[in-house]
């Protein structure tokens, strides 16, 4: 044991007793060291640490000895102190508590003077200091737990406020000495032995070791126990003999009193003395055996109590685990009962199995829709190919137009050049003729050539006339400058745009005719499919002949889903047309910007060249630049005028179509009124045997078509007059298409989820096939369940 827990001096003892009095519950209860040996003061101190670890039920024993009750109280307090240290203190305090156990037997016997005198004789006079040291050892452990535990601030404040500075220094030195001695005695602290105080395997191992030690101790003390029992029996027998001898002695005494002593009496007295000596020796042996037995019993009890503490802790842990297992068992019973009540789930499974057949029928419908989707994709690809071909054709036409325009421009430039040369030659010839007529004496400064020589020289290809060539080159330069921004190119571009607009208009009309053709085919197919309109074969043949007189119609079936293909193709065509218009608009904007930039560049060049030349030349250059800019503006104006004329022509055409549609509507309304007023006459005038109801339906259908056409023309007229309305209509169309696509996607995902859930339900069935081949066979052979 380290020196720090050796007997402290008187100053340290007084300070420790003063520290105990700082606890509120112990304030006036401690007057001497004997007041601490019963364990009640320590119980109050432990309750101050944490009320959860207080000794609730202190033993109210009725034992004949006081020290047994004190020992039980001390053991209970020390047990809870150990638990508190294990759960709330650090490894250092745990090691100190484990390494310095307390002898509770000695402390308890010290609290009972009668038992102490009986067992150990003069213990209170010989070992008083040793018992006092054990008490102060327990006080030191309480001090370490208080100052190093979780509530150390509270107890440090008590020491600072309720004790003097000298006492505080003594306590600090005492704790420092304990720490130093523990660090020397236990360098590693071996905290692993207490790191897991509630490990089940360690507790079981300790319990088995204690049980083996207890069994060995019982075997070693078996002889003493047997001797004790034999001595007890001998003592009882001797006591009986003693009583008998006392009775005989009394009789002999009476005899002596009556007749005096005889030899027989003296012999009996001698025997009696021998018996008394034997009894005294046997009583001494019996007392020695009793003392040894009590010492052994105390050793056994101390060991047993220590083992019982650990066993009780293990028992409590096992009880907690048992309660947890009982809860789990109750949960299992609850789940079993709940599982037994799941008959409704089985019924639901049966119902789902019945619905599986219906879902399989839905699967067939889904396959049909999938086929329709594939057909639509094929149609879309075909339309995309057609649109790509049309775009390629348009690109080729544009390239050809640009090439023709370039060629035309070069040809016109050559024509202008030749005409200018011709004009210059004629002017030069006229000047020479005037010179000849006036007989001008002036001659060229280069030599004395005559007019004939000069003409011959000018006509000869090998000897060119320099002055003539210079004048011709100036004329060509003037023509080129004047024709750079001429109107010829602008007119040609205007004609080209007009031709493109005409091509686009004709393409739109062709598309409308194709749509009307498809609608007519659909109507004819509907009429041929529904025999309620044409109940007889003769009427069907007559109707087909009438339709064939209109044009080469091709009758198709409903499986092609012409309406969906037509709508998708129309949407693709509209998107492509819009994209082409957007690109044309962007090209026009870029062309306008390029023209504006060219004008700015031309002005800047003219200004720059004017700065480096004289005034006359600068004025001529600026004049030429202004003429080029003016010709460019004239070209743009011609283009805008051509576009305006095209728009006006288109507007007039739409108005004429609208008026014609209105007139046709009025005419049909009059015919309808006539038919309602004179139904028999109208049908007789036709010379046919058709029924009045059929003619009336045909007229209504024709009237509806005309009204639809009129509404479409009115819509186009409004869109042509108001581009904002056209944009709004396009936005509405885009929103509708987006909503339809969202609805289709939602329906697709819903159908996919249903199929997946059906597949999962099918897999959960007990009779579900395992292999892929058996699954396919079941899907093929499945039918409605009876």
C-alpha cells in the first residue's frame, strides 16, 4: 500500500474530520472517530454525492451483536460508492478505489466494544491506531471521489468557503501525495480491469473462481467443523454427567452430614476433582474451538459478502437482460397474434389474382398502343425525310438563284461596259469629224501625223492610241462606280424574293390540298366502314363512283391511324416552316446590317481619301461616295416596295377568298332553306332515288366544311393583319401541345407503373413460374380466371 494511505498525522486527521463536517447532513453528528464506524455518516455523505446512490433502507437487524448491523451498513455504502465511482469518475479514481479495499469486519467490530473484547481480547487497547487508520482510509477514498468526481466544483467551493487556508493546504498536499504514490505504485493504472465493470464474461469468470474458492475453503475447514460438532456432543454429554455427579455429590453430602466421611466418599471426591479438571480442560478446548469457528466463520462471511456483492450486481444485470428478453418475447407474441389476424390480406391477394387477368388484357391493349406508337415513329421519320428533301431543294434553288443573279450581274456589267465604249468611240469620232470639218491646224504634240494616219493607227491592233485608251479606261471606271449601287441588282433581288414568296404560297396551297385530300379519304373510309349510312351495296358503289369523279382517291383502313399521323406531320411541317421563316428573317436582318456597315465603311473611306487630296479631288470623291450611298438606299427602297406589293397582293387574295366563302355560305343557306321548304321537289329535280335524309346530311356536312373554311380564312386574315395575334396563337398552340405531351407522358408512366406492380404481384404468387421460359408460357396461355 502506498505511503499516502499509511496512518496520517494528527493534523491531517483533524482536517479530514473538519472536511466531513462541511456536508450539510453531517454538520453536528461527528464528535469523535467512533461515530464513523457504524456507516450512517458515510451513507449521508454518499447521498450528498448523488441521491440515486443513497442507502434507502438501512438494516434494522435484531441481532444480539451490534457489529453485524454496522458491517452490513458499511458494505452497502461501500458497494454504492464503488458503483458511483465506476459510472461517474475517471480511471485514476477507479484504480485508487480498487487498489485499497477496506476491512469492514474490523471497523464493525470496533463499533461494538463487547464483541471486540470477546473476539480479539484487548483490541481496543492494542490496535486502536490500526482501526483509526482504516476509518481515515475510507474518509480519504470519499475525499478522492468528491474532489475528482463529476461535481468537483461544488466540493472545491465548500473547501474554499468553509475551511481555512491552512486546512486547504493540508487537503491539497494530501491529495497530491496520493496522486504521486499512485503514479509510482500503478504506472499503467491497469484501467482495463475496470473499464468494463459489467462485462458478462468477466463477471461469470469471477463468479466461477469465487465459487471454487468457497468450495475449497469448505473442504479445508471440514475437519474443524467435524471436530466442533464432536466437541459439542462431548460437551453436552459431559454436562449431563456433571449434573449426575452433582446429584450424587448432594446425596453424599447429605450422607456425610449424617454419618461423616468415609473412604468411599474421599474416593468419590477425588474422582469429582478429576472430573472437574477434565470438564475445565474440555470447556477450555470447547471455547478455543468456538473462537476458531467464529474466526473462520467471519472469514467465510467476509469473503462471501464480497462475492455476494458482485453476484448481486451480476444478478441485477441478468434481471435487466431478462426483462428485455421478456419484452422481446411479448413483442413476438404480439406479432404472432397480429400475423394470425391477417386473413384480410389473403383475401386481398385472391382479389389481386383475379385482377391479374384483367391486367393481362390491359397488357394486350398496351402492346397495341405500342405498335401504334411505332407506326407514328415510322411516319415521323418519313415526314422528316420529306422535309429534309424539301429543305435541300430549297437550298439548291437558293444557290442556283444566287448563281444566276451573279451571272446576270456580270453580264449586265459587260453590256454597260460595251455600251460605254461604244458611246465613247462615237463621241471621239464626232470630235475628230468636227476637227476635219473645221480644218483645225492643231496637231498632236508628239509628231506630225494626219487624221488618216491617226485613224489607221487607232485601227491597228499592234499600235494602240494612248489617248483613246486613257479615255476609254476613265469611262469604264465611271461606269463601274455608277453601277456599283445601281438599281439592276435591286430589281433582280426583288424579283427573286417575289419568286420565292410565290413558291412558298404555292407550297402552302399544295399542303392544304393534301390535308383536304386526307380528310376526304378518312370520311370515305368512315362511310364505307359504317354500313348504317349506305345500307346496300348499290348505294355504296354509287357513292364511290361520285367520289372517284372528283379525283383519284385512295381508300385506306383505320389501323394506320391517319389522324394522328396527319397531325404529327402537320406539326412537324409547321415547325420546319417556322424555322425557315426565322432563318430568313435573321438573314434579312444580317443583310441589312451588312449593307449599313458597308455604307459606313464607304463614307469613312471617302472621308479618309478626301483628307489626303486637294479640295477639287476631295469634292469629287465625296460626290461619288454620296452617289453610291444614294444608289444603295434606292436598292433597299426597291426591295421594301417589292415586299410591300407582295403583302398587299396576299392580303387582296385572302379578302377575295373570304368574299367567295361568304357568298358560297349564303348560297348554301338558301339551298338549305329551299330543301327544308320543298323537300320533295328538290329531290325530284335531282332525278335520283336517294333518300331526303341522306341529301340533307350531305348538305349539312358541306355547310360545315364551308363554315370551317371561312373561319380558317378569317383567322388567317386576322393573323396577317396583326402579327401579335399570330404570335399569341402560336403560343397557345405550343402550350396545348406541351400539355398534351405532358398528359401522354403521365399516362405512359402510369401504365408502366401498373405493369410493374402487376409483375411484382405475379412474382409473389405461390404458383408463379420461376424460369423465364415458364413465365413467357404463362403470359401466352393466361386467360380470364373462372
